[in-house]
C-alpha cells in the first residue's frame, strides 16, 4: 500500500493546524486571551436571619402546655431537674396561681420537688411564692411528704428560718406607740409566722400531721 502523501505546506499567512495530541491540548489555548464571555451573575448572599420569635408567644406556649397526666411545664422542669428552664419559668410566674397548678395526682411542682428530695428546687419554688399548704390527692402538704419521705433538707427549705424562730417566746412591746401585732411580732413577720403555723398544724385526710408530728419528724430525719 502506498504511503500517504505528506500534507501540503500551509499557504502563506495561514496558521499551522496542530496534529495528534497537540490538537487536544490546544483546547485550553483556543479560548484566547480575551474576556471569557459574559460574567457570571453574583452568587446569592446568605439568607437574612429569621426574625426572633415573639417572647410572649413562647411564654403562652410554655404556660399552656399540659401532658396527658396533667403535668405542666413547671412540673416537667422539676422532674427532669432542668434548672435553667425552671428559673426561666419562675421569672415569668412569680407569685402567680400557675405555681400551684396540680396534676392528676393533685401534686403541685412543689410536691414533686419534695418527693424527689430536691431541696434546691424546693427553696426556689418557695421563694417564688409556691403554696406551702396545697394538698395532693391524699391530703398531704409538701411538709407532710418531706417528713414521710425522710427529706430533712426539703423540710428545712419549706420552713426556713421560721422553724428556728417559732419556739422562741415573744414579749409584749414595751412602747405601745410602736406598730406591733397582737402577739408582739412586727407586722412584716406576722405573715411568715402564720405560714409556719399553717404548715405545722396541717393534717392530711387521715388526720395525720400536726405540729408535734412535723417537728418531731424533722428532728428525727436530721439525726
């Protein structure tokens, strides 16, 4: 077979055509040195952040939440020992009836804190204004449960400084002009003493309790 005739040389002024691999490699250079067509559109920037949720909507959602067992968000914060969530709820519900809502067993969040032996939560709930004489289904107040379950730290958190002040006899005021209560107690302390008396004298539905039983149980469990 006759060999192929060699390619004719390019005419004057005509560029040489690349051959073989040289043709493949010349693809990049074929783009030339000029601009690469129309510029690409700018890439979209980050999406603007979503506006913050309405705090009042969040609060309404939390305070309206109730489980099938009647537990509120406050109950759950105590049960799961979620301190930050507990504090957040208490900041918005201080001195409100929400603190004393009861589940299907009649337990308030304070009852549950006592049963679990969470003295810190007991103290925070008491400071926020949780009812100390609310009775659960069996007629037990939080103090009843603290004595029954053997949680002296919880009992002290419920009674606080009132337990130490209770046994001390009060003398009548020397100057009648000073604003004193009928028992010789300054008015600002009368409410605390009434609170202490109500806790100590309360009995459950079986007639168990009373100041002697409560103070004795607190002393026994402390030993």
